[in-house]
C-alpha cells in the first residue's frame, strides 16, 4: 500500500521525535556519569581559571627543565653503522693525528655547559615572573652574561671549509670527518642566529623594564618570551649533544684498534699514545715489544698505550 504525503510526514515526525528522545536520554546518562549538570560559570571567571591552569602547567614544565640535563648515550655505541669505523684500520691509524687535530676547535663540553646554564637561567626568570615577583638587577645581569657566553661559544665553532677541486686526501677519510662535524655545527650556528635575533627583539627591552618597571608594565610578556627562548636554546643544546656524539665517534675511530691487523702500517711518524689495543691486535713485529713496554692494562686482555714507544719505557703486565 502506497503512503500518502500526509502519512509520510506523520511518520517522519514520529521518527524525529523518537530520535530526539533517544538523544536526550544519551545526554542525560553522560551528564549523570560525570557527576551531574555542570555549573554555569561567568565567562571572565572561566577565562581566569583557564589562564591560571595554563600558568601552573607552564611553571611545572619550567621546573622540570631546571633539573640536570639528561645524559646522552655513550658515543662509542652509535645508533647506526659508523662510516668511520667501517674504514680500514691501517688507514685510520695512519691518519690518526690529523683526525684528532680536526677535533681541537670543537669545545663541545663547554658549549653544552653554557647552553644548559642559559636554559636554567631563563627558566628561573619565567618562574619568578609567573609567581608575580619582579626579577632583581643581579638576576637580570647574570642572565645577560650567560646568554652572551652561550652565543659566544657557538661563534667559536669552526665554519664549513671551502670545497677544494683537488682529489680528497686519505681516501676521503678526513673529508668525511669534517663533513660529519660541520653538519651539526652549521645547524647549531643557524639555530643560534635565530635565537639571538629573538632575544634582541623580545628579551632585552623586557629585561630593562623588569629592573625598573612602570605601573602599566605587563611582565607576563617577559615570562612568555623567556619560555620561548628557552625552547629555542634547548633545541640548540640537543643539536650540540648530537655533535658531542660525533666527536666521540671520531675519537673512537682514531683510538680503538682492538682486534685489528696493523702489520702493514709504518709507525715511525704515527702518534700512538692513547691507542687502545688487545691481545687480538697484530702489530708490526719490530714494534710489538716497544708497544708492550709503554702500555698499561685497562681491562682483562685490553691495553692502552700511555706514552710514545721508547726503548727505556717500563714494561707492561703481560
């Protein structure tokens, strides 16, 4: 039987009424499960509570960051295959001095310490302002010094060398080391330039206002700027951690020769102090006794060369 238009409209109205009733029941059950109908709040009061909750969450995050920086994994255990350790051991030993010379300009430990100090100072400043306290002059002056010290450490990092048209020396080994290092230092320099500009535009004037605030000054802007700059510097510090790991990988490639066959290496002009070797390492026959005399055990079956081999050196334990 075909429905008339009036019958269809009545049927649709009935279905809508049933759906509306079902929706109302579902909403009521949901509200009951949450403790009843929520209290109606004044919009300004709700905004104040939201701002307070955000401030507390931000203060908690800053406090967490003020703790000690996480210790990076040992550099001798890379996350991926190491292109340096994959090079032949005789090549790594022959160019050991040059590889270590490439590391001298990278004062990564000092860089990490100064970046961490800046992160901590910015966090303390933000916490002070969030607690409705005005930072004092010495605190502001110290922050300025710490920031300048961190930026200066970045400026001292080596820059990418110009490309040379000649064939790479040492089968490209030294060039590989250089590129691995400057990949991180270039990134640190780029990120620091942006952070330095942000500090000049958003921090310096606000710090002056904080020392001598006028009645209309809104120091909460300073807290937000401090947290933003803190985020930037923490990102730079993480890049510096990756640079530190790369430095460790270069040191390992230049110093760890456990289990390697080094009989083909001419050792007369190779600095050996600091080299790690073990009972499976094979030296040129004429060097075996000289190397053992200047080596000390560092672990069962493992030795470290303490000085350049000399005939008069004290013998190491067998």
